[in-house]
C-alpha cells in the first residue's frame, strides 16, 4: 500500500464510523501535504521513511507513513480495519447492490469536509454511476450555504470535473432550505437549471403542526422539488432533536400525487423517516431516494443503513430513484416520467 493510500484509508474508515472531525482532519491534511509534494520528493521520502519533518505530518501520521513506506500494514490502520471495517448494518445488501447513485451529499463548498472531486471519486469507488452534489442554500449561513453566484460557479466546476470523470456523472443539485412559509431558499430559474433539487427544513422545526403541514405541502407541491429531505428533522445521535410534528399522511399523499420522492436519509444521526413513517409513505405510494447525506467521503458508505430499512419495509427497488440510471433519473426530474421498468 502506498503511504498516501494508508492515510486516505484511515480517514475513510474514521468518517464511515462517524468519528469526530478533529480525529480525521490530521489524516486528510497529511494526505494533502504528501500529494502536494513533487513525485521525486515523495519517492525519496518513501525510500527513507522520513516524513515527520514535513509541516502537517505529526507523530501518528508519520508512523503510519513510515510503516507503509517499509511495506507493512500500518498498525493504526490494521486496528481500525478490525474494529470499524466490518458491515455497518444488518441486511440491505441486495438493495445496496441495486443502487446506482446517491441524491444527497455535501462538499467543502458548504459544510462538507472534502473537495467536490474527492466526493465524486469516492462515490465512483463505492460503485455508483452517478451522484448528486447538494450543497446548502444561502440562508443556512452556519453551513456556508451557497449564494446564487457561488452556485453558478459551482456548476462550472462540476462541468469541468465531469469532462474528466466520464462515464461517471456528477449531477448538479442543491439541498435547498424550505423556508417557514414553504417557499424555497434559492432563485427559481437557478433551481430549474439544476439536475436534482432536494428540499429540507432546517429551521423553525418546532412550528405548530398545522403550519408545518402547510409548509411541507407547499414545498412538495412545488414542481421544482424532486426529493423531500430528512422529513422529520429528528436527530438520534449524540445531539438529540425530536421529530417535527405535522400531518404526515397528507404530506406523503401529496408526494405520491405530485411525484416528489421521500428521502430515506441514511445518516446514523438521522435515520429519517423513522420506521412508522417509512411504512406510511410506502403505503401512500411515494417514490423514495436512499441518500447518504455524506459530508465526507467515508460517509458515503452510510447508504447501507437506508437500504436495510427500505428492505425491512418491503419497498421494491423500482420505487427507489437511487437505483435508476442517470438518464432515467434526469428524464423523471424533467418530466416526472417513470422509467419503463419501474412499478406503477
Ligand atoms: Zn439537511
Ligand atoms: Zn444534507
């Protein structure tokens, strides 16, 4: 294993295990320091095993590099593979094998930790044919939401990247805030240009149920919205937040009617919707998107959580838009036409 690969694999496994960002940063930073070196310099250091005099390489990362350079599996990595490299969920493997993409991931343009290209490459390495880049909208300032101008320049960056990554396709998108009145936090003409629009509520989540119902009905009834993101807003990890309350039956009926997919958010902090609402959406006849909501490459692996839940709920693969080809997905977002092999 190349020294740099050892660092990247460690970072990936830590992200996948939802480790705190500060523990991961040292490995990602060290990998960046190493990849910025001229190849000859990198080889010279690999030959000598000396790395710790480089700025950004500390004792832990230096030891990993020296072990990898000496042709051994670094101890830190071996421990991590043993403790955190196994399956994340029970079940879901058949559905995971059927997935071709992911409709929800973030880059360092908003609150993600990695560049767009790193996220795209990780999605490709996860076996996907496509993924949708969905950074936050402007009002979410704490997450560095993208202004219209920044989103427009992101579209250029994605086009440039796609020219290099084909046949993998990074589709353009947004995780657009659903404002308290149900309107969307980005210009309509810009939303219309994007391949996929995920709409999620991030503020005023304790609104009274009738008002929250109206808010979500307005969002899912908006023809620009393709996917309703993490529909209850609950958090179930270290930080806890109760579900938003609203008339879920009415909202899912509107999703089924208008052809808006309900997201199965696979983040272990969310697992949203909860099982009873997943069953309600299933019975309402909605489409679904099994999404990672990844903010780092290793978190793309979280989709297995959503696959396990969808499989347990008996949701057929054809109703899950993340099993579709990119062409089928784009035809659907543009016209709401279903793929010919999707169940009616
Ligand atoms: Zn969100
Ligand atoms: Zn998100």
